[in-house]
C-alpha cells in the first residue's frame, strides 16, 4: 500500500503556470493508493470547479473511488482547504479543529501573510 502527500500550490506547475491536468498527471504517476492534498480550491473565482472531484475521476482506469474535501476557510466565493483521496477504502472524517474554536466560515484572512490554523483527523480502515 502506497501513501502520498502533494501540495497543489494554487494548482500551478513548477513554472508557476496554472495547469490542473499536469498536476493531476503528476499525482497519478506517484501510483499511490491514498493521497492527501494541500491548498485545494473548491468552486473559487480562480478555479471554478471541484478540484478534488476532478483529480479523483481523472484516471478512468484507476480512479480514487473515495475522496473528501475539507474547507479550512472561505476563499474567492468558494472554499480553500485540504483533500484526502483513496482508491480502495472508505474515508471517515472524525474531527476538524479550527484554531481558537472558529469555523471555516469565521476564518478571515486580513492580509497576505495571515493564515488560519486547523487540522483534520481522518480514519481510513486497512484491509489485511
């Protein structure tokens, strides 16, 4: 079983050019069974699609059957957060914690270097 993590960085490639397809192909080349993604947009002005769904269904032969997007804050009329994708087993979100007991909707970024601290606890059953 292979695990991975990938920061899609506003979905730009190493040349800092927006390219969701290229990033998705890179993720597929990792040949992981489960992957965590950071800096995921969900129906924002910059990326008006569900990026998690796009990545999950991109590879028709070996798609990620189970996936979950967790919004960490509102962003450009949509959501910004993290995603977890799994090819074989169900994903169960156990807990999302936002710093200072805020919610994703309450997390406001006032200036460029501000950020919201949060984490998500996920349970993924293993099959032996």
